[in-house]
């Protein structure tokens, strides 16, 4: 600290002179900060009030008032005739900012410490639609004007109902509307009291994990499988058991060999994420049996079950559950749009009281307005009509992908036909480069294709990429396929 005869130089002391009403407070705060940070050490002599007033272009009264305040706080001592000093024996009260990486910080929870673990990387969701993005509905076809009209109607409701804390289990009208939707669109009969509303399926997975998974519990995860759900269970301390997936879906026999004592199994029966296979009826029965024997629960993620383009699909696994093993999770991210952040879980009756109690104890519910608007949208029949219309639009986009793939990708990618969902899988012939190399080159060309290995916890047999077809219209899909063919040719050359 340089000194001069009139006390310490304080070059960092800055006063905002445009804020004239508050000069004493500003000067007090600025000096207090310098003392507490140690920049003005104990015993340092401060400039005389007249000098400081001149330097800072404030009145001497302003400085004297600031000094009085700091003296009252015990930070400085004024001795008549001898000047003003930072109180002797004062240690800087504020520790320096920690320079350690977050994983070395002493007070992090297990989750905070383990999040940077290599298991956790998640796909960045592009915010704007482009060719081959997976899991993104068609923003261009959403009836925004209708949604906006229903939103305005909602806000004309009764104030207490709109503005107070929502029921932690979910808005009654939405829970009823969800049952109506599941019966009509998924052949699943349930009671509103068993339906719980969450901020998206991801929130449902995390809350379910918190309620059912203890640290070290074995959780079957499809391999390859959904990254978000995997992270939700890992974040609760689950020990992951990656179970292989073949043409019939999760290989239950392999799962039983790896870990017969599993506590939870996470599956995507309608459209395995990311491989796109449907869980066969036989496997469904074996999975239910295995869960019954292990006393485990099954989380069924039906993220795109509403969108099938051929013959009717199998009903959800939950519809076959004679015991009380299956928790069915649905989302409005695909049927409406992801920003709505609405999802739901249909719980087995045996779990309902525990879920009610837990949510009431630790949660404060999901935004009331968005639940109310969605409930109206469903109850007035717009949702069913929207899904019917979107099935047609997605079928066209799927057809565009398959036609263009036949024309431009033969020998380059084996694009597997699909009757459900928002994406197809393109398997890579042996002679071609690694799927990551293809995906990176495609990304550089503006295409969002994802290598299958990104979804895998253990190496998998399949080599390929996902090709989303839902987000953009047929012309863009065709253009994307031609670009992708060029990218692959360049790499192969
Ligand atoms: C497999 C899977 N399940 C569910 C979801 C939906 O999650 P959320 O409802 O939180 O948007 C996604 C979204 O990308 C997904 O990929």
C-alpha cells in the first residue's frame, strides 16, 4: 500500500457523482469494502477528511459523516490531532474467493460433486428446428392463435383460483383431462387421483428417483438409452445396469443375468430411445414378471406413443400390469411443445399415498396457469384434433425422409423404416468411417445427426445415427438428405 504524508492513496475508490443524493452512503460502502477486503490494512492511515473531500469532489461533511459511520462500526479510529486509521487488529473479514475446481469444494453434495462425471454428458438441445433434430415437434404447425385465445380465456377466471399456490399433485382439471387423453389416445384407463403433474417428463424421472432409489440401488437402463432419464436416476445415486437392446427391445434375460436384484427398470416400450424398436409382447410379459419377482418398479417412458403412422401399436406396458409395478410417464413436450414444461406420471395405487405425502412435503407444484390452459385445450377437444392432424404431418415428413433416403443414401446409410415416433435410425455400413466422424462432418454442414454411441453407457453392436424428421417440412428434409449424402461421399473419398 503506497502512502503519502496525508494518509493512504486510494486509487480504487470510485464515487458515482451523478447520484448526488447518496454520496455519504456510497463513500461509506466503498471504504467499508476496501477495509473488509484487506486493501486498506489494519493500522493504515486514511487521508484527512479535507484531502479526501477534495480528491472525490464531495463536501467535507460527506466525508466526516462517512467516517463517523465507519467509526461506529468499529472499522476505523479517529484520534484528535493524529488522523484517522483503520482499526488496529482488524483482520480482513472476507475470505478470498476459492480457487479450487468445483469438485474439490468441501461442502458439495454427492450430486454436486459427481455431476461432471463422464456418465452425465447430455445432448445439447438445439433451440431452432433444422434437419434431423430429434425429439422436436413441428413448431411451424402448432396452432399458436388458438393457444393464445385459450390462454386469454383462462386469465379471465377467478383470482384466488389462478393466483394461489397450486395443488402439489397437479390441477384437478388437468389430471382429469390427462385421463381422458390416455383413454382415447393410448388405450390406458386410469383415475385422476393416480395422475401426478410434473414440469416435464424429466422432472418426473428425477422426483421418482428421489422417491424410489437409494444410493447404490441397481437400476436397469436400456443400452443405448435415453440420456436425460439415465442422468435423473444417476443423480439419485443409482448404480446403473446397462441392459442390451435388440430387435425386440430390452433384453430381459440379459438384464436378469447382469442384475436379478434390480430396484427399478427404465424402459421406452412404444419406441425405444434411440433405436426405435417396439418392445415385443413376450418381452413385456417377461419384464413384468421379472419386476414382480425382484419387487422392483418399472418406469415406462411413453414419450412419443401418440405418434404412430401405421397400424395401431401395442397399448402401454402399464395396461398389461396386473400387479402394481409400472409407473407410466408421459410428456406434453412432443404433443404440444417442449417449452410448456408439462409432464405427468400415472402411479400404481400402492404408491399414491406416498407420492402425495412426499410432493406435499417438499414441492410447491407446477405453474398453475400452464396447467389450466392445457386442461382447457384438452377438455375442449383441441388436443385430440391437434394430435390427429400432427400424425398426418409427421407421416408426410417420415415419408419424405424415407423417399429421399432411398434415392440418395443407398449404400451410404441403411435408414430403417419406422411406424412410430419422431426419428429414424440410419445404420452405417462397415466400409464407411466411424459414426462420430460422420456426425461431426454433418454438424459442420448444418445438420443435427447424433451418433448412437452418444446414448450408450457400454459399447454397443449397432453403428449408426439418429435422423429426426419431425421438426422441419419435407423440402428441408430432402435438402438435408442430399447434403448428408455429399458429406458421407466426401468422407469416404
Ligand atoms: C426419451 C425421452 N423421454 C422424454 C422426453 C421428454 O422430456 P420432457 O418432458 O422433460 O421435455 C424426452 C425429450 O427429449 C426424451 O428424449
